[in-house]
C-alpha cells in the first residue's frame, strides 16, 4: 500500500488522516489531537475508536503523537504524499500545489494575516518533510475557494492602492466549503445549482454565500478575525475600537493577542471558548455569549441571503453546526420570512434534513481531509 497522510492544523486542534493512495483515496485511519494546551487529548476514530490524554501539548507535540499513532497502520508502507491544509494562500495560490522552497517563502510572508494557523501549517510541512523526505508535500489553501468574488465582495473602502497590494477580502474555510458543495452536487443537485448559505460553525466560524457551487461572499475577510464571533476570536469589530485601544497605550502585539486568543466566546463569557461548556453553564455571562453568537449568525444569514437575491437552501456544518441542535434551533427561530423552519425531533436527532419550511435545511458533516487527500492524489498522478 502506498499511503497519503493529511494534516489539518487548526487554532486548537490538529486533525490527521491516513489514506491508501488511489484515484479516490481510501481512508484507513483518522483522528485528531484536540484541546491543545495544558490538557490535550488524542481522539482516534478509525481503525478503532479510543482516546488518550496527552497532557500539555502544542502543535509540535501533537504531530509527534500522531506520527507514532499512525505507524501501526502504515506498517512500513511508503508515504508517497503528505497533504497540508494551508489557511492563507494570498492572491498567488488559487489551486493546490506541490510545495517547494519558493512557495514556502511566499506562504511564510503571509503569517501576519493568519497568525493562529499559518505558522502551525508551515511547521507541519517542515516536520512532515523530515519524517518523510521522499514524499511529495502538497499545499491546499483555505482561501482558494473564494477566488473570483465580485469586486464589491472583495474590497474595503480604503485607498485603492491597498487593494492592489493585497489588502482585500480573502475568505477562509474554503476546504470545508469545497467538500460541502461537492456533496450538494452529488446528492442535492437542485440545491447545488441554486442559492445556498453554508454555516461552518466551530471554534473557527464563518458563513459563505454560494451560487451555482461558487463562492459569492464570505463573512471572513482580510484575516480570519472578521465576521462571526468564534471560540477565542472577536469577529466583526468597529475599527474605531482598535484605534481607541491603541491610543490608550495597548501595543499591537497585545491587541493581536486579545483579538485572536482572548475574545469571542471566551472573552464574552469569561468562562470558556467551548460552546459545550457554555451551553451546560447556568451563568448569565455564558447565556449572553451564546445570545451574541446566535444573533451574529442570524444577522449574517439575512445579509448573505440578500447578496444572493434569495435563499434556496441552508447547510450547517463544523463542530457546533453538526452537533448542537440548540444552536441550530435558535438560529432558525423566527426565520419564516426566508422560508426556514425547524423540525424539532429531526433536529434533536442530528438528522441530515432538519427543516420544516419551504427552504431545505441540511446538516452535513464536513471532511476537509478528503479534499486534501484528493488534491494530493491528483498531483501525485500528474
């Protein structure tokens, strides 16, 4: 067996999968290291389910644990390709590529635009290169799906020279949206040809307006800070707030740390970045953080539906979108004007179809790893 390894580094997790190399890669092993920090744990889903505590772990420690866990499955078989999720591809990279020194230098220059992810993505490339020196390293870009936005959804109302320099709305979570639009084409072609909003709701969260399978607008912009509030990221913010905080003496590194690591659900609640913890809490601060999270999703849903000129379908995905019936129900409440409603029992059972109005509502688990594996297999074949 020739194998493909995929690595997907998030802000608080490192997902991985091992595939048998083929035109349509065959999944052999999958799992993730989650809750990176002082109490990380490894969760394996295939070939068998189990969990084990890792203790304190950052992305580098997590990668070493993953390689050790994958060794029995690999069994000495050749890893021909390692596919990596790279969050930011800038204006240069609109398709998966074989990573070489020149490409890595360009991607390193984009680290300030995705400081929670890009360094870990690139560190995984280096570590995988050391572990599998003969394998092809492939980069798959979260921004690529959003290339080709209309100008009005791609720009900011600041001096135009900055747009030419690359200060524009890139959008993120593109690998997830790529997989989900593929699922729609295969299983719900009438929706795939129409106007769909996909809500990727997890520790990182965004929403995307999609027409005929193509991204039209995204809630995320120049960086992965914009749009919805997230686990630790602020989401949409009046830039005047930043000017005010800088004027009061906060340094740019302090400001970045606050916006990326101490805001969002964590900052609003003062309790946790984890939606499961907040939903289980009786604290008013937890309730208020959830209220704001739901409010922003509903607001963006209305705006993206206006961008599309109507709504033919809504898809929930991501860790929260796939698993939290309460959040889904609260988002859909009172949305009859968009044809949206919720079937309570179906929603509580996490069924695929949970809508009760004229506009279909689907819950589809995303699979970024398969998108990466497919891209890696194509480049290996080429």
